[in-house]
C-alpha cells in the first residue's frame, strides 16, 4: 500500500491506479474498527482499487468538542488498511487540506438541520467542505460511507446531487449497513470512551430502538412510541437524549406518522463521556 500526504503525489498515484480500472474512496478520520474495514471490503466489490483517507477534520468539531482527544493511530490504522488490500492511503496534514488563506465553505441546507445539526452548529458545513475537497482531490468513481452516520450520508448525497458531481456521481455514493457488536451496539470509535459498566448499559440503545420499530410497525402512534423509547433509554443508563425522532429516509423531514415512503428512526443519547448515535429503518405499518 502506498501512502501519500501531498496533493501532487496523490493525483499522480490515483491516475496510475485508474489506468487499471475504477477507483473507490473510503473517507475516514482514523481510529479504525471493523466498521471501517467493512467499508474497505465492500469498496473492493465496486472498484479495481480502493483509496482510503485518514484526516481528523477540524472544521467539523465545535467548541468544547473532542478534537484534541480524538484518537490518532496512523501507524496502526495503516497496517489495518494494508491488510485489507487498500491500494493507497491519503493522509494529508491540516496545512495541506486547509492551507493559509483558505476561505471557502460548503453548506447544505435542509438535511443538515436538526438532529446532529442542532447542537453542533457548523458541523455539517465542515463535513460537506472536507468531503467536497476529498472528492475533488481523489475524483473517485464510487465512494462508500457507513449508514450509522445517516444524516451525514444524506448531506453528502444531497451535495453531490445539487452540485452535479461527476466523481463520484450521486448514485455512486453507497451507504453500507451499520456494523454492530454482538449485543447490537453500533461500532464507533467513541465506544472506547465508555467504562465497562457504561458499555454494558449502552446496549440498551439498540434494544430500545428495535422495540420502538416493532411498536411503530404494529401501529402505535409515533409520539407514544418515541416517548416509550426515551423512557427506556433513561431507564437503561443514558443520562440525556439529544433526539429520538422519526424522519423521512431521504429528505430527513420529520414524520408525524408512518406513510408509504421509507422512514428512519434516529437517536442520539449520552452516557458517560460518550455521545452515541444510531439509526434503523422503519417499515411501513401492517395494513
């Protein structure tokens, strides 16, 4: 696996790979776990070569968030990527990604509002800006993102549609189902912040969400199902809930009731030092 951290060597390396077939991009912030490696494996099904990026993006961290504490394990992560057959690692420094005088910003209205966008103003502008730059730098034929960050995926797809991206086209931005621990908890770098007791309690998140989905599918009114979900999380050890909402899967418009279009249940809740997010699909109610 080749590793580059400057723009010109990156472009040269990617063009060399592209002569042999399509290129897939898997953007990450490092601290890799099996969820990330699943993205790499899935990417290999869609392209001849996989490029992974590792960049801890300061633009998507707000005041008092964990930018300095975010784990940086480049040597370990590089070995994991190489073992999965990654062709190229793009690992720019902050000064390469945002050189002196950098003054541009990409904002995506609508899908970036509410949910994780409410308590983290500017977060999705930072996500859209860095992903836009990564797409321009690598120009992948296909890009893969985990469905655990569903709102992020919606923002990136909307950006690609609205700005007529060709590398990748919006339809070539692939969401990969969330990888979970045996007890159902979504894999996340932030799970490492949990104590053993908190980690055991955190499993109440996917259990409560699955119970809410069953209740909704059985016809329980949305407000009642969401109230039961919040109560179950607090009883399970979570100290606060940022949101627990039912949204349209594409537009992320809040849904007062289930309809015929795909819906998504999205939750963010806090336990210990960690803010955990998760989401699952909600089927239409039985007739």
